[in-house]
């Protein structure tokens, strides 16, 4: 599953260049010897953006692949499809990244360095995610890591990948099995502070 979104601040020429860059990634994957029975579902998230009103197809053009069988999904959210996918690919640091890490499914964030830059405080985290193949910044990295995740199902559950994933979750996507209790306690602290209970 590839989730293709539109970043805030991206103008039409940027979007076109980014889309071409992403297309080239999939052409390279199509050319490698990964097999002929791979389905590539592309989830279009551009619906609803005013910039694309009536031209949603502009967000991602048709990919005429030789081996990969391409299908486009336009209904519902990407989360609805995650349990059916062997590999989740998304093009940037958006909600899809967090959702994928929380769901703990094999995932690749294709990071276009012409559009995105890791903040200084996140560079170490960025590097650790790149080392295990979760973030890819070029065609070679994408193809190598996509093959690794697709052909070696156990790699995603390896300790090195899970440590990088858990570090990401701690910094970017805190969640807990007791999230309702955590939220209630946080609201109680705010309420207590407002009425002066703690001081």
C-alpha cells in the first residue's frame, strides 16, 4: 500500500516534481526481480484539498508498471487497508507515518530531501530509522529495503527494527494501553491546577 498525500506548502511545480520522484521509485521496484505477483495499491489522500478540486487524479498519475499490478484506492482512510498489506509505503512525515508505526506493520517512509528536512532535535531518530530501512531517501535505498521487508517477513520484527520503531513512538506517537486513564489523569491535573488544588 502506498499512501500518497499532499504536504502543506507544496505548490503545483513542487507537487509535480515530487510525484515524478515517487513514480521513479516504483519504476525501479518494478524493474527489480521481486516477483510478478505483487499488487501495488495506491491510496490517494488528496480528495478534499481545494488545490485539487475536480483534478484529484493530478496527485498521482497512472503508473504503467510491467510486473507490479497497480490499483488505486480513493475511498475511506488508509488505516482501513493496513491489515491487508504486506508493506505500507508513504511519502513523507505525515499522519500515515504515525499510524503505520502504531499498527506495527512493515513500513517505508520515502523521504524526498528536496521537500523535507529533519529538525536538528530529530536527526538521530531520523538516522536510526534510515539505518533499519524505515526511512529511504533515494531509489537504491527504497528498492533494497522494500525487497528486504517483502521477502523477509521476520526482518520487521527484528530487535533492531523494533528498537528504532519504539524510539519513534516514544518521541512522535505516544500511546498507551491505558490511554483513556492517561488522558483522564492529564485532564485532572489541568483541572486541579485551575482550581488551585496543587498549590
